[in-house]
């Protein structure tokens, strides 16, 4: 659920604060005790600033015929797969969701495809944990596998409902970016609550899959 906060912040109009906060982060980096906070602040604000640049650059493409054969016709299955591979490559579902928000706002993606990308991104981000656990303890491997299983099952649970959920996005917010951000939050909240009820069963399955 924690990653949803980042996505919600991305939906806010914080781009004007990007440069001042980046400078503040650089100052904190020079202070030994504030180095970690400074690096985190710079990283987050660079992400926000990059999304703003992406949004501005896409405006020039709106009148181009080339994009008519690309993103707008991205079907849900391909969008789902694109979300998986993008998040795995970028090691962040938040960044992929942020990019999706920009593309949806600029009408480069349909609501159905945008939601499919978000679901795929939640699976793709598990690659980071899986890679980190390869040479770790058995407990760490079980944790990474649990993360993957919960996200896969959650995505499969929501995917058949996308046709029903896409038309309901305007009920979440008038702003297209917030529509995607709120869906991302609701998906993670629902998945977490559902699988929280079955933690014992999931733990037993993981111990059988990864004994020792």
C-alpha cells in the first residue's frame, strides 16, 4: 500500500516545486546526517520533473498521425504485458503508473488499456524483489514469491472486471490523472485486504514450494 502514496503525489500538480526541492535535496546531501533524506528527495523530484517533461513533449504528438497506429489501439492484453515488462525494466510500478497517467491525460491511451497497464505494472515490479532474493535466505525468497503471487492473483482477479470498471473512472475523480491514481490505490487496497484473510494458507503454500 505504501507505493500508492507516491502515485497519489504524482497526480498532484507539484511540478512547479520540482526545481526548488531538488536544490534542497542537494543541500541535504552535503550534510552527512541528511544525505539519505537528500538523495530520496532528489530522486522523487527528478521523477516528477521527468513526468512533466514527458507530458509537455507529448503535446507535439497529438496532431501526428503516427500515434494513431500505436498507443490508442493498444488492447488490454498488450497493455497488461507492456506494464509487466516496463515495470520489470524500470524496477518501479510507480514510475510506470505515472507514465500511464500522463498518456491517459493526453488521450494517448484508452481507459481500458491504461487500467490494464497498471495491473501489469504491479506484477512487473516484483522482478526487483525476486532478483534480490536469489542469493538471500529462504525466508527472503518466500517473501519475494509471496509478493509475486499476491500481485498475480490480484491482477487476474481484477482483469476480467476492467470492462465494467473503465466506464466508472469518472466517479473517482474529474481529473484523468487522479482516476488512474485512485484505481491503483483501490486495486492494491482490495488485493491486500483479500489476501490478508488467507495469510495462513499462503504461508503454508510457500513453505511447500520453498521448503527448508
